[in-house]
C-alpha cells in the first residue's frame, strides 16, 4: 500500500486546506474558499472541535486524500454525520484511496452507533456518483440542497 490512513492532527491543516482548494478548483469555484489554514486549526482542534478529519498520507508525509466530517442530528434518525469533503488529489486517484477513506468514515459511524452518513455530490460529477452508488449509497436526485450564504443570513427577512 502506497498510503496509510490516520486521524488528522493540527499540523496537517496546510495539506488539508490544499486539498479543499483543489476540490474547489475541480468544482469550478476556487474563489468560494474563504476558510483559512488558521480557521481549520482553530475549528478542528480547539476545546470543542467542529469537525473531524481522516487523512491519507504517502510514505513521504504528503497528504493525498481527506475525509472531513462533522456531527449532525436527524429528527427522523437521531445522531448522524455529514461528510463535507471526500477528496483525493488528482494524481493519486484510482489507487483505492477514496475507497479507503470512505470505508474509514463508515467504520467510524458504525463504531459510534450512528444512524446515517450523508453528503452531497454535484450532478455532473458522474465518476463520483458511480463510485458512491457502487458502494451502496442512495444518491437522492429528488432532493435539492438549500443554503443561505453569509449575505443571505444578513439580509434574511424575519417578518
């Protein structure tokens, strides 16, 4: 195996941020990344971490994949997690890293007795959709993602 998986540590956040940026470029929104390395360090490793992350690391210490997730609560299911990003750098795809990272997240959820792991995938990302469906995931095409960005929160009409 050319890589190994482990829990991320604070000093990994530069590599994690690089993969977040690479994902944003792939998704055609590089300007949308506002989070900084310092934000990731603070938010993931403070007294109340807001996320957890597994990394895939090559033997030379290079981070080549990430699975970043956080807890949520479903009013229908109970405790669940949301997989925010599952990303493998382009040069390392097809080597089993994405599969290993997703398996690590699912094993984590199983060990914690969680009821669901959920995430989004862009409708044009056919390779990812095919991968997720092959793993048994239900890609729910009848649901739409709804968001309020910072401007939407600020200007929200609370009548």
